[in-house]
C-alpha cells in the first residue's frame, strides 16, 4: 500500500481513467435491490462526474419512484449544503463545474436523510473512505445522525484492505459498487 493519501489518490485516479465499462445500470440494479433504498423516502446522493461510478440512472429512478433526493451544493470553503433534486434540466451550474439544485437548504439538511450515499476514490474494509482531499464529505458526514446508513460509491477494484486515516475522517458502513453492496466494519481502521 502506498503511504500517503496523495499518492494513493493519484494511483486511483490513473486507474479510473482506464475504465470503460458503463457503471450506471449496475449501480442502479444493486442499489434498488437494497432494503435501505426501498424504505428510504429521502436519500442524500451526488451527481457523478467523469470516471466516477455513474449515479444518474439511480437518481432518475429514485425521483421517478417518488423519493426526495438531496444533492450537494459546494460552498466556497468546500463545505456542503444540500438541496432537493429537481429534474436534471433544472439543475444550476455550481463551483468547480458541478451541477447543483437551485435551492440550498443548508449544511444541516443532510441530517434529514434516511440514507446517505457519497462519493469516494476508495474505501477499505473498516469503513475508511478516501475522497478527493477537500474534506467536504468528512464535514458533511459528521452531521449525519448515528444509525443512518452511510455508503460510499466505488468501483469494485477500489475496495482495499486498508487506507491511511486521519482523526477527522468519517467512516462509512458499506461500499456500493456496480456489482454489489459490501457491509464494512467501521471504526476498526481509524486511528
């Protein structure tokens, strides 16, 4: 394992650029079969970009099935607010090329979600999630009430045995991939 988060990020991003298989249909099939997804009325999710596993089909299905989807709004300090997803045509341009909902409900809106599905570059078997390094999701996940399922979306190859962790890193309880949902053991890998 590479020792620094920056080196691991670089390696994972290089590997992602080589992926060509569509991930959206698989991610939708796996997610829609989970009891937590079926039961949740409000789900915090995100709009995937580039080589991230594709969340668009899942968002469309959730909206079509009458669920509320909270999408992030990226603030200037890299914290996240949350807004209810409108139709895809009604999203507005946000910071760093992101598409965002037009109305921001604030940073604490994530605490109202019954399920949180967040991005990651990798996740380890102990729930340590490696993001892009801005700390946005660690701050947001710290606002999620205990007991709320929290999943990181990754490609199958991005589930690893261990990742370096910092005290501020927030663990996730499962890894959602285009082929499966893997329950993790949060806390054991955090320092």
